[in-house]
């Protein structure tokens, strides 16, 4: 695995709202702020939201449960059903160190995300 120190892009990321990243296997972490925002968005109390949607995974933390075929439970008809209140993990994609700082992860992100492919890149290692 080849690490890069820094990666600069020619363009800012522009999401195409294709929903493909919401089907990638992995955990969607939710912070206390995420829980507050999503429960308010869904007009639920935080307790109702936690009881219905938040799972605890050992060594991982609080996450959303998976829906059909491992996709996110909030993915509806190919779109995020809580888009305005989606977790920071989702809204900050793909600007995660583990993606932009790792060549293999970046190539994987580009394999399913058109927005990533369109960013262009200059690698400084
Ligand atoms: S895969 Fe990329 S373009 Fe598609 S919804 Fe996810 S972030 Fe947006
Ligand atoms: S919360 Fe929304 S943006 Fe995040 S993975 Fe689920 S459907 Fe996709």
C-alpha cells in the first residue's frame, strides 16, 4: 500500500447524487450531533431514533444499521432519505485522510464515485 503525504485536486468535489457510495460495504458512524440532527429531521425524539436506528459495534462504536444488500438503511430509491441531516461521515466524503492519503483507497473510491473521478489530481509525495 503506497501512502501519499498530500493530495491536491484540480476541482472541488461535486456529488452526482448517484447513491453508489451508500451501497459500499462498511460502517456509517453517527456522533451525538448526527443523532440530534437526524432525529430532529425525522421528527423523532433522540431516544426513539437511537432505539430504532443506532447500533453499537464493539471496537467500532455507534453506527447505522444496514438495509437491503448491505446498503444504508436510509437509501430510498437510490437517494439519501435524510440528505439535509446526513451524518458528517457522508457529507465530508471523499475528504477523508484514509481515502485522500492512500493511493489504494483513492483508486477504490474512484471506481464507484464519478464525483471523485472528475476531480483530477496532483499527487505530491
Ligand atoms: S458515489 Fe460519489 S457521486 Fe455518487 S452519491 Fe456517492 S459521493 Fe455522490
Ligand atoms: S445516510 Fe444518506 S448519504 Fe449517508 S450512507 Fe445513508 S443514504 Fe447515503
